[in-house]
């Protein structure tokens, strides 16, 4: 997470010898794709750690209450594989944890129910940068409107905008809000 944030900060700093010359578009694309992957991999790792009987941040062992047979672990890992392309969705993590009866479902639900721009829009921005198609660009209009950013802005310009919320400017760009929201959610999860 810190590496992703540092990449963003370096991109906003004046050029130096140890920072390669990159356009803001490439840097923002990298940060968005990595942030989306970070969240998806964190969700998957949390689920697999529950299946393996890990402890939560307080040291309490997280149990799977719906493990009727020795195949319970295998079934949980199969479920993790089935959800491979959907781990970025908060509800996929909650659904998987409920299916195995994880004892930390309440804690995860609290952590993931925080209203967050990141979880509503991050994957749409990720898809735009990963695929750069007309369809993925059109899908950005919904988040741009909800963020009160002109829809004619490029994805990069939008993410680097200090958008307005309730008429007052934000203290940081949308991209840093996304980083903060994912970081805060992960901290609440563990």
C-alpha cells in the first residue's frame, strides 16, 4: 500500500534523477490497477486465512462453523477459486465468509460497509485503464457524475481533481481518497 502511495507522490513531485520520466496518465493507471489488485488480493487472502484457521488482529482464532467434513478446507479453497474474478466486490468476500460460517463475518461486514468511493468506482477506473475501450470509458460517466466531475474530463484528470462535495473543495485529489479508503478498510479488517 505504501509503495502505491509513494508512486503517486513521486508522480506529483518535480522530476529527479531517481524518478523515471513518466506521464501522469501512466502513473495514475499503474496506481489504479495496483490498488484494485491490492484490494482483491487482500479479500482473497483474508478468506483463505479464515479457511486455514488464522487469528484476527486481537489474537482470537477465526473459525469456520460450517465445516461438516474433512473436505471443508478443500470446499473453502474451491470457493476461493470460483470467486477469482469477483474478489474486488465487497459482497463476494462477505458471501464467501458466510458460506463457511466464518466467526469474523460481523467484523468484516462493519469494515466493508463504510460508504466508500473506492468500492463503488475503483473497479470501473481499473477497467478503463486496463482495457482503454469506448465501452469502459462510457461506464466512467456514472462515477464522474456522482463525484461531481465533468464527464468530459479524462479518467486521469478526474482522478487528480479535487472534486467538490457539498460545494466545498476537497483537500486532496480523488485518487488519494481511493487510496485512503482502501487502506482504512484493510486496517479495519485485520
